[in-house]
C-alpha cells in the first residue's frame, strides 16, 4: 500500500506543479487592433464639427468687426487657418 500512496502522491505533486507552471505563463502579447471604420467615421465627424464651429466663430468675429468684401474674405481665410 505504501508504494501505491507514494506513486499517487508523486503524481498529484507533479500534476500540481505542471498546472502551476502552465498558469504562471502570461498571455501572449497582443497587438493593438487596427482602427475600425466606426472609429474613422467618428474622427471625421469630430473634425467636421470642429471645422464648422471654427467657421462660425470666425464669422461672428467678422460681423463684430463689421468686415465686408475682400477684407472679410482675407480675415476669414486667416482666422480659419489659425484654428
């Protein structure tokens, strides 16, 4: 009986060690996923929204300065390129 217990104990011990080593290894490093189309769409939508807001702000400033014609065009071009 003692030999059977010895073999059984050794088997349990080695199995426990083997499982411990298997779980001790970290998961394989993953590479970041490429940008999804939804993310690209959101980015473009945010840029369009920001551009629209910039144009609105510049238009408001041009109105406050009472600019017209070529002076307004020049101001708008400079203002939108800054932001």
